[in-house]
């Protein structure tokens, strides 16, 4: 970022902290949160607290929410007019990206509710999407999500100080999912961050909260084993691109090139993801393969793994 912009952004951070610190509140504590996402006031964090500390935490929580809102408005004045006048991404545009995944993984009587919830909880972070996403997250207790959304958006427009690190293209904090606009421009043919974050929502959200009938042993829309949550999301992301290739022969050929052509996936998960996607492409029902590899069975209480000795590929319906 050029020096003049750095100076303006830093000045706006301080101004937002001062505007939020009405009364006896500490401006440095609020400014530190705006710069780092760290909560350093009395009562913040986990553990036992006095009533006074709990009340203090509530006061500062509201103050930093106000500070983030002020800072968003101040930094927005530095955006080009065309960005400020952008329209929200249409819900149907978002839905069509993850609908094949929901149809393939979620039981039939839950699918429409799952699609509705994923659509309304997913935000693409252009100007109006970021504003709506911050408002949604600030109604929850997770301040860190709103902070990451704020700086992820402004980083895409060159308005983030270098010392602030935002390392994600998407974010799923539990109730909502968010995708940076820049992530939609990634030219990895196997990448779809919208599907990745929607997959996380599938294993966060509980059908019983929406009045759906839940059998014994069911908890989430897709009961993914916790240690396989990233494998599940990456596999859904890549396989959603595979199914767009049409006939089975083309799907298999496309999946076989993943190891050579994909570049945006986490390297520590990549080999497992590629193996799972290739196996899914070769199967009659690829979504079923992904389920078997990552979802806890109510009988076994552990997932099958591609290539493991107790779950060889020939037993996965390939």
C-alpha cells in the first residue's frame, strides 16, 4: 500500500477507536482490537470472572462493534464509486453453486431446508455483502469473524495495513459462511470456495433446530468426523467441479488431472483430497464415496478411509 494510503487508514483506525470509546473506555484497548482482533479488556477470554468483569466485557464488546462499524464507514469513503454501488450477489447465484452437493449428500426430506439455510447464511464479500456479513456476525458472540470480514474485504482493495494478516479466502464461523470476492477469481479449475464454506455449514448446522425429524444417532445435516472436516470440505469443493464435466468418461479424465493442475488447496490435505476426488469420479455415486470416507457411521462410529486396509476402494462401490 502506498505511504499516503497507509497514513489515512491508520488515522481512520484511531478515529474509529476514539469514536467507539465514549466515556471512560480505553481508546488503546479498542484500537488494539481493530488492529489485531485481540480482546485485552477485563472479563475478555475464558475462565471465571466477577460480575463486574463480565459487565466490563459486555461494555467493551459493544464498543468494538461500534468501532468496526465506524471504521467500515470511514474506509468505505476510500473505495471507488463503482464498488460502493455494487449490488449483492443474488441468492440464486450462490445456491446453484452448492445445490449439487446438497442433493448428493443430504437426505431427501432435509434438502430444501438445507438449501434455504445455506443460501441465507452465505455472504459473498463485495461492498453490500461485507456490510451485511458484519452485521450478521456482530449479532453473535464471535467478534473475530466480523474483524476478519472487515479486513478481508479491505485487503482486496489495498486498504489494509501490512501488519494485519488475513490468511483465508473464506470463513465459516459456525452460523454463517463468508467468501471473499477475490476468491471467486481464482483460476484453479478445481476450486470453488463457495462450495467449500457451504460444506462446512452442512456439518455445523443441526436439522432439529429447523423442526426436521431426526433419527437416533443423527445430529448435523452431514455428520462429518471432526478430524476430517477439511478433507470433507476440500473434496466437496473439487468434486463439485468434476460433476460439471458431464459424462462419466470426462469426469474421470478431469479428476485424474487434479494432482497436476490444482494449486489452491492446502498442501497437507492435498494428496488425500485428490485420491478421494479421483475415487469419487470413478464411482457410480461420487457423493456417496465422499460420505463413506468422512462421515461417522452410526454403526461403526468412525469413517471409512480411501485406501485403508479396513476400507479398500473395491468396497466403496467403485
